C-alpha cells in the first residue's frame, strides 16, 4: 500500500509555482466570517503558502451576524477598491446567509475557488482554463503516481459543493465511468465495494471502512471534519489501509495540495486573457 504524500507533492508544485510567479506582484483576498477555529486553521495554511510565494494575502474579517446584502456590498468594495487578483469566500458561511448568492458576488476572473455560478457553468461546459482546487489536487496525485483513473470505475461519496459536485463534473468531462452516492443512498456499500477508485468528501469522520471497499482500490480521502478536536477524514485509516493500493492520509494528503492549487489558479487568472468567460 502506497501512502500518497500530499505535503511532498505540494512542495514540489510550490517550487514550480514560485519560479513561474517570479517578480509578479499577486494579491489574494480572503473573506472570513466569525472566529471558527477550523476556518482559522485553513486561513493560516493559505497565509503560509502565500508567504512562500510572495503573494500579498489580505484577510477581511466580518461578524458572523452580517446580512447577505451587507456582505455582498463589502465584497463589491473589495473587488472595486482593493482589486485583488483573486478572492476567496471561506466556507462554511453562517446559516442565515444565502451562500450561493454570496459566492456569485465574486467575478469569475477572480474566482480561484471556482464556486460562483458562472465559474461552475464555464467548468461544466469545458470553457474554464483552471480546475476547482480539489479536482486539481486529485488529478495531480493521479499524474504524479501514474494512477490510471480512466479505465476503471470511480465512485464519489458525497455530492457537496467543494468535493462531490466538482469531481463529478470533471469525471464527466473526462468521459470516465463513475457513480455518485451520498447520505441519501440506501446502501452505499453496494457501490463502494465495486469501486476501482474511491473519492470521498462526505465530511463524516471514519465513515469509509475496510469492509466497504474491494482489495487494491485507490482511495482518495478529501473529507474534512473534526473529531476529538483534530482534523479528520472520511476514511477509517486502520481498516482501509491494509486493503488499499493507494491512500491519501488526513491530514497531509489532499488538503495541502488543494491549497497550492488555489495559488496555481491565482497565477493563471492573473494572466491577461486567461479567463474564458471574460
């Protein structure tokens, strides 16, 4: 069984990015609501990568009780006055907010996370020159380790905005045979047991166990949640690792690569004419 080292691959890609960026002065704005410690950890990770690349990383903190319309106004001000090369809306947002409406306030040419409706639409029809960060991370693993994801069957566990939906869109564009299951699927094991590649982002600690998969499957754990105060993935490592051919750990797997892919997107979008949706 091969543990897919996200930190090592992220460092390799980061070195290439640093060279590509060179003396460019790039800036990335992050909109953060409230003081959720998990969110703060993600922001800290992005700050560290920005520092390594010489990117001006600006955090805009707002109270969790802010209204949807007020937050939209604040984002519009950031877009027009600060004019960063990229903007991140750190998820999840408080329940009272209309999340998609907020995400749609990010112009596609600055949408490094690819979460606005226009960016998602461009990606779905093959017009985007960048990939959703988690998709970029998964593809980078496949390429680095020579994993053939086109000939077998892929099962995606979870249909969320950050993992399941963009991964499914990418697989469809790549003409890969795949199935998507989620918490509403009566018997998830019926599908996961047949998967050559299992990509999970359901956000339930230890949800995928060894008896739910077949021998020598490739397991990509993109789940992020908290268990006992620590970052946890969807995979029960102890029962899955003896059966898997390849496995991404949490932490240290897809997470570090996803952050690096945000900055790769930033570089691409900052290049004149890079955004196809104009």
